[in-house]
C-alpha cells in the first residue's frame, strides 16, 4: 500500500505519485491516467482507457464476422 497526500496545485487539488508507482503504471509526464469507479465503490487507477477497450471489442467482432470483406478492402 502506498499512502498519498492531497496537495494544492494552484486552484486545484492533486496527488504526487512516487516513481515506483509511475514505473509500475508504465506512464510518465503528460501521459493520461484513468480513475475508474468499481461496482463496490472503490477506485482503480490505470493507464488503459476503458472506452478504447470497448471499441476494440467491437472491432474484433467485426473482424471475425467479415474477414473476406476486410481483406478485399485492404488492397
């Protein structure tokens, strides 16, 4: 467990993540992080965009259903 302190940055509040957490999240300065609320009310911090994951699931379904059409279109 890593304890973080909420600090004031100008007119906003934020937290500073330790280097070990930044490394583990595989992120860095200027890269996005997503705070996702879980069904149980807890939160999860992740570098992966959940909306992108849903879009990729739809794309994978289309690829499976129409492989020949996509092959022709790619030429």
